[in-house]
């Protein structure tokens, strides 16, 4: 698999590409399946339908890897927290965590309840071409904790950041519980057939430097090192969004570092390019214009020269993007990177 070879830093005939949220609302095929499911959470819980939408971008766009269709919040949901997805609003936990008793009530056997995720992986892997990789994933402990304490998405992080400074013991207890569940969750994904796994830290940029390394990165590294010890041949990708100022402090035993769109690719290459394969980092809104795609791709490919690099967006696909432009991006990356 060219994607797995690239994750391991091997020379590849071209730069492989996949896109975060490549199975999503910009595809009419996805919307049809989601309508069939009834709602987003039903889709996550239905392995047959989740398999369909996982495979759609492989067939439609020709990307080099499929990423499991699921949601990061199935983990706290199976730890016992009621979860709702409200149209036009997003995810909501009606009863967010507040007390130590709430922590004690979290179900630490959650990984055993996520059988619909593992079944989806098995179904996808059975139909996915042998040369295409399947990526499993999870949210990072910090990102999941943020939702569990705030109860929903947030722009201020007021509740969770208050806890960091006023009750760090509470935060570390929660983050360790999440870390322990996520370790087993990713192991079960690998055992079901995932060829690589990615940890998404969507809210990393909410933290200043020292708190990022203490409350986020430390736990991501613990997860990665657990996976690498158990399955050393399985690539682990870590993606902390918005930490360009902290690159000189990045450490740990993992394979691929995800570079978001706000981090100059030259900076990431300078600090991390020799130690880790880099993944990213095209600004997603460049997909509104083929000229913008051309200039963005040219810049990234000339910087990386098809060495220790996986092409991706610097965050997820947007719902109103043109699928033809997404296909154009994939073809351009394949064709132009082969020249290096």
C-alpha cells in the first residue's frame, strides 16, 4: 500500500493523498445514505451504511486511503454520557461532567461496546482494494474532555480551561480515563482491520504551550507509544490543530505528524521533517478555485519533493465544496508529485 509505505518514510512513486472529512456532505451519495439512516448517529451505528460512506471517496475521488466513517464522540457516549446531534447546532451532551462522582460513573469498558465501529472496519476492509489503506481514528483525550465538560462545541473553552487552572487533578483524572479507553479502542480497530490510526486533537490551539504539553500532548504520546509497543508495524498519525508555535517541543514514538493549514509547511519540515513523516496541509477553502488548488499544491509539492510526505487538507472538507474540484486535487497531486 502506497499510503502505508509513505507513513513509514519509504520512497513512493508519487505522493499519496486522502482528505479529512472526505466522506461527507459535499457528496450527494453520502447525503442519500445519511437520509436512509435517519440521522447522523444512526449512520455511525449502522455498519452496513457506515461502510458505504467510508468507501464512497475511494470510488469517486480515487484517494489512496479510506478513513473509517464514525464520530469522535461515540467514545464518551459509550462511556455513559447521553449524546444528541441537533440539526443546525451540532453535538450536545445534555448532562456534562461536573463532579468527581460523574468521573467515577464513567464506564471504563466502553471499548467493548463500540462493536458497530469494529464491524464497520471489517466490512470496509473486506471490500476495499488491497492497495488502498483503511485509517481508523479517535479524538484525543483533550478534545473529548472539552466536549464532555462544556457539553457542546465552544469558542471560549471557559469551563474546561477553568478546571485546568482551578482543579488540575480533576482534569488529569478525566484525561487518564479517556486515554485508557482510547488505547483499547484503537487496538480493537487495528485488530478489526485498520491499517493505520489517527488521533485528532481538534482543540489543541485552545491551550498555551505548557498546558498543551501537560494536558494534551502527553496523553496523545501515551496512546501512540502503547499502540507502537503492541503493533509496531501499524502507523500512528497524531494531528494537533493550531500548534505551529510549539513544534520545537514535539516528541514521542509515532510515525506521522499532521500539519494543519495555519502551520507553514516549511516550518513543520524544518522542525519535524527528519523525525516524522508530515501529512497536510492544504487550506480546505482552496478547493473553491482550481487556480487556488494549483498554487497551493505547487507550493507544498515543491517544498516536500515527494519525500516523507502524505498530502492532505489542513482540516476537513467543507459541505459546499465542489466534488469535481476535489477530484481535480487528487489527480493533480498524483500527477505532479510523480515528477519528483
